[in-house]
């Protein structure tokens, strides 16, 4: 397999269009659509697997914590994970999405020296953003109590999220590295790195949760260690692979001068992603003031974790669409950008139907993946149809939000 798949669609001249090219207009349209489907699939399917694998690190940790005695560990870890995702990880993902435009268009225009510069700039920016977020996490337990949350859940959630702080800084580095590779359609190395991280995380988390005195705190420590492992693998590939020979370069002072340019794209991208996640967090916080907060918080967090996990699939498709659209626009081919959008929307519709069917088929056993408590499982069973509605809507929204920002 070649290191890079060709990215840009052939641009037909006016003479070729008048003469009908190699065939009729319909034949050429179908041929171009099939070619574009292959290019989008080359990026979209592995990118979806990368997104799922990265988020599955957190999901696997919550699943293991859910099988500890009592409902409190699951409630605390679920609240902490949700708060960490909303206030930290989602913000970093959204800000790093600005690189899909900058790096994607630079690569499409063959301005290879710009890719590393944009990536360094994003890493520095996201690391600085992580500093106030980590300070917020240190006091998150007390803040939860101040807004009326259950004191016991708040205290334990505060302990859990503190051990996620090292993982926050790892995430601030890994996301720009991911976009750097994604803009070049180097998805396979990212796929192997994400899968390797997940496969190593599962036994590591099991050891720390069940075989040490850390208990559920071991799950958050395992997440941080796994995220740093992923950073090391991505950085090693970029530093030593011949695939990145043309696009990697040492950092220069210029990379730290254009932060404003990056922020003009990063902040809107972050807000677009975060608003939906913040609405989820409001639901979890409201569940914390219900009569049985441990049970209700656990059930709702399981449902929202499942929704977020399923959302990573169309998010991966949207990231692929962003790469294709940015490459085509950077290469001066708007018709190719439109073709990419059409193809990825068709893929999103099929994915929504398949995932909804699978969730409904596993309705009665889904809760057991997260908890051994019979009451929790029964409540999750009743919530699955509502989860399916949200998953179907998210599939289209996740893809559309990926390429609209590039067209703007």
C-alpha cells in the first residue's frame, strides 16, 4: 500500500465536458462518484475506528468501575468522566478541529511546510488552555457540592477527576498530532496506535482497579497513562516515518506568532462541538438532585456514555469529510468537495440505521456491560429506545458539522 492515497479528484477541462470526456455525462458522474466513495472510505472507515478506540478508553474504565461493589463508584466515575469530557476533552477536540481546515487546505495546496507550523501552534495553544482547566478540576468536588449535588458523589468524583489531569495534557498533544496525520490521509498509523492503546489499557485498568488498593481511582490513572502512551506512539511515527518526511520540520518562532489565526478557527469549532456536550452535562447534573441520585446518575450516565460512544462513529466520518473538503478546496476543486459531502452523507444514513438496529437488538443486555446491579440494568433497558432516537439524529449532525465549518 502506498504511503499516501491520492487526494484530489481529476478536474475536467471545459473541452472534456463539451465532448463528454471518456463517456456520457451520467457515466462520468457515476465513475467520479465511485472514485470519490473509495477515497472517502479510505479515510472515513479507519477514522471512525480511531474515534471509537480513543473514546473506548474512557468507556472501558467506566465499565470496570461499574462492576465494583455498590453503585457509588460508578456514579462518581460517571459524573467525573462526564465533567472531564465536557469541560476539558471536548474543548480540546473542538479546538484541534481548526487544524482540519488549516492543515487540510495547506496539504491540498502542497504547502507542506505549513503543516508542521500549524501543528506546533495548536499544541502550544492547547497545552496553555489545559492549565486553567486542570485548576478547575482540582476544585470540582467542592464546586459540585456548592451547586447542590450529592456530597458523597461529589467528593468521590473530585478524587477521580484529579487523576485525569495528566491525561488532559496528553490529550492536548495527541489531538494536534492526530489532525496532522489526518490531513495527509495517514489514517492507518493512527488506527494501529489507537487500537494498541486500547488493548494495553484494558489489562492495565483491570490491574489498577481490581488488583491494587486504588479501586475506582485506578481507572482514571489508567486513562492518563494510556493517553500518554498514545502520544508517544504518534510522535514516534511522525518523527521516524518516511511518510512524514516532506511535512515534518523542527519548531520555529513563526509557529508561535500566529496563535490568533488558529484561534479564529479553533474557538468556533470548539463551541460547535461543546454546546451539545454541555446539554448532556446539564442532564447529569439535574439527575444528581433527584430522590435517588446514585441510581439516577448511574443510569443516565450510562445512556449518555453510550450515545457519545456511538457519536464517535459519525464524528470520524465527519473528520474524513473535513479532510476531503479541505484538500479539494485547497487544490481549487469545489466540485470535488461537493462530491465528498454527498458520499459521506449516504454513509452516515446507512450507519445510523445499522447502529439503531444493533442497539435495539441488544436492549436487554446493554446495561450488564456497565453494571451488575439489576435495578440499573432494568432502567437502562427502558431508556434504550430514547437512546436510539438521539443516536440517529447525531449520525447526521456529526457528519454535517464536520464539513460545514470547512465550507465557511
